[in-house]
């Protein structure tokens, strides 16, 4: 099911009556989600990603704008008529019901000619449970399950009615690191097996990048960038997106463009032929550096961190906006740790420059 | 380890001393009184030990009347007051405007003195030579004939007593239930809404199980409270409860100790122990039921 968000806006009256006015939780959101895709809504807390999800679910009504599921306008439909499955951050499993009763709960609500017999309900519940691999736990209570298992029950409950759209609110935030890795792959697998259009909310960029077909980066209620994870990572539209994506985070320098060259301090690290002279922010991903004895960028060596697969050189530079400059290089390359200075050259396509005031990207 | 547990007991000692002096010792004493036959409090003498006190109390028509009254009171008021409190708590929770005001209004009777409320009920229900009372005026306005609720037929008096008891216990129950309803995570309701659950089913399948611990708490304390009813009855019908036919078990115990026919601590102790046995049994039954129906 294709989902279209059209100028979707949600405003709340300001809680602080002294200031008054309105707070925009979600502003002018336009996005056409193709059928069967997995979409990650990504942003820091308070950016409006959960509000967007709740708008799509119908639990809150938009101030303006429209939501389309396929060719139907669902903006004014209550949640139960939208055909959605929703997984809550805390799973919201009914603690007094068994796993089976939890999963069949949505089916028991069906009325009239849609009403199912008990056997059909149990079969469908078992089918959903098998999909998320919890069919051996059907008679347990939620309190007798681990976090990951509860998560699966919640997904099974959301899937049992065969929703047109599956919505997941911070699905992994209550799991420990190892389980998180495992579960996110699981979500991807389930999504691909069912082919249901899925939208999930997360503040963890790694999570969003790893499993999404497309990610939407939001800030303060407004969409910053929509695109394939790798494209957004390589080609951020502004400094916020650049900083938000990637671990370790992007290195940001205060610099300038002069005579078609990009300068960090006095070091000309790359070309920007078509850009007029101005002060800029320069963003370089950690993997954009090449250790080079004759490289243009001079930094002071702090320490070297060995990660096994690669090595990270932590250095400082007077122009750096971060405390340290972190570069990641292959562990095959030998680093001379006794030196106090270190020099890099920078891969040309890894240099992103941003307007100093608006922080918008300047394309080189 | 040894030292640590000594320390623990030392910290507990003040509480243990008070509990011992004011709870454990009187309990044992009551038991002793109840088996001492022909005990005379003036001379502190008695004939011997036996179950005569229990047999006397159980054959005393006043005591049987008191048991009947108390049971009626319990059976009628506990379910009704809990039910009404639940309805009111649901109503208060579902409104948005003036929620705080309603909460305060419904809580007012709780901070009002029992005797003061009793006085108000007297004004509402009492029929005198000069006035019919508010309620009778209402009854007559709709074409009925007046009833003497305070000195009249048994069922009328019982009605006033139950009405009064329900009124007095409501605020506490509403308070507990509103806070219990507020503590149910909104996500459960959202999840149910997304699945198209009807209002009634949400209430029956989600709200009720979620607040069931509070409901059972209220039922148990309600039972115990109603079994111990006394001051309410005095507030309505005065101290001569036996002649009014409205005595309760605790009232009977009091009368046996200090009333006009009093001075029989052994009978009082026996009656008190019978009350204790009744409350214990009911509470145990409640606990068993609770284990079956309350999910936590």
C-alpha cells in the first residue's frame, strides 16, 4: 500500500501561556512512500517523528494536510478503519492476557460477517506467531517473556489482522545492544516476507541506516532530507544531517573557500572551483582521511585507538569544531605513534562544505 | 551476620514494644476473657473456664439481630458503593473540564465528621410532630405517603443506614479508583483503539483487569469496614440501638461493656472473637477469589 503524506502539519497550542502562540510538532510534511518499502523516520528526540507516526496511525488528527493510503483519503478516518498495525515503544502488551490472547485480541474485535470462529482465530494467531518465531510461547504471560520476545509478540499482534501499513514506534529502544542487532534484522526479514509497507521511528541513525529502504531525517518538526541511507550519508543537504548521521560522527572544521580552494586554517585540503570566496563549515567523514606524510592537513597527534579491523587516529586541529579530529584508516597501515604531528590528505569526494550562516550544503 | 541481625532487631524494638503492649497483649487478654465463665470485673473473679460465653452470646436475640443487621449492611453496601464509586471514577476520568473541581466535591464527605453527616441525614429523613422531613416531603410530592425512616419500620431504617454508609464510604473509593484509572498506561487504550475495540470491550477486557487490584483492595477493606460499623449507626439512631433493633456486632460489644445492660466483658470478648472469626473467614475467601481473578 502506497502511503502519501501531503502538506501534513500538526500544531499544538503553546503550554507556556506567557509565550502563547503555537508549537509546530510536524510542519508541512510531504512524502510519497512507495508500496512495500521499509521507511525509517529519524531524528533527535522532540523532532516530531513520533507525532508523524501517530498522525499516520490516526491516533492524533492533523491540523492541516492530508494522508492517503493508496487512492483513499484516510485523513479523517479513525485508527480502526485505516487498516494499520501499530507496535508501541513499550509494546503495550496486555499483561493479564497470554501471548495467544494478546495476538487474537485484534481479531476478536471483528464484527458482523467479518467475525471469525475461534479455530480460525487461533490458526491466524499461530501463523503470525510462527512468522516472528514465538509459536512455542503461546501460553505464557508477557511478564514471563524477555524483552525481545515481548517485542515479537507486539509485532505478531500488529500483523495478525494483515495490516495495510505497519507502524513501529522506537521498536528497538527497550532492547539491549546485542538483541537490538538481532531484532532489527528480524524486522527487516519480517517486512520482506510480508511485503507490508512499514514505517518505523528511531533516534538511532545506525538502526535506521542499516535496515531502511529510505530514511527521513527530521529536525524541529521539519523534514531535512529524504533518501536512500547511503545517499543521505554521502550527500547531506545541511550540516545538521551531516552531523546526525554516522558513528563516529563527522569531523567539522571552521574553514574558508578562497580562490577555488578549500582551506582549513592555512592548509588547502581540496578544490572548490565554482564556489565564491567565503567562510564555510567543512565536514569530513572519519573515513575520508588518508594518512599521508606529505598531506596538506596538519594535525597534532593525540592517540591511536585500535579497533581490530581498523585504526582510529585521534588528533587535534585548532580549526576543528569538535574537541578532536577522528580519522579511521585501515589497520594494515602502520602508524608512527612517536610523532607529535600527523598529516592527512583528504579524499576529494568526502569533503562537504556548508554555508557558515545557514548551514546549508554548498555543492562543490 | 549475627551482629547484623541483632542490630536489625534493635531497630525494630520500639515498634515491637508498642505492638506487643497495645495489640498482642490485648488480643491474648480478649481470648482469656472470652473463656472465663462468670467473670466479675468488680471482684476480678470467675468460676472456671469454658465455652459458655460463646453459647450465651450466640443464643442472645440481640446478638442475632446485630449479626443480621451487620450482614445485611455488608451485603448491600459493599457491592453498591464499589459499583457507584467505579461509575463515578470513570465519569470523572473521562471528563476534561472541571475535573479537579469534581474530584474535590466528591472527596468532601471524606473530610467531614461522621456525626455531622449523621445530623444532615437526620434532617433529611427524620419525621417529627412538626415536620415531615425533606425526604418525606419529596415522597408526598410525588403522591406517596410519608414514612418514619428513623423510628419507623425495619426496612426503612435499614434503607437509611445503607444509604448513609454508601455515602460515607464513597469518597475514599472514588479517590482510590480515580488514581488507579489514571495509572493505566494510555498506550493500552491506544493499542485497543487501533485494533477497533469497542468501548465496552475496552472497559471489560482492559480497564477492569488493570484496576482489579484496587477493586479487590476496596472490597476487602469495605467488608472489614462494614463489619465494624458502629459510629454510623449511633449517628443515625442514637445509643439505644437494641431497642431500635438496629444494633451491629461492634455495637453489641460496646453495649456489653459499657451500655445500660453492660458490665459483661466476657460476653463482649466472645462477641468480639466471633466478629474476628467472621472477618477472617470473609477475608480469606476474598484472597482466594483474588488469586483467581486479579492478574498481578
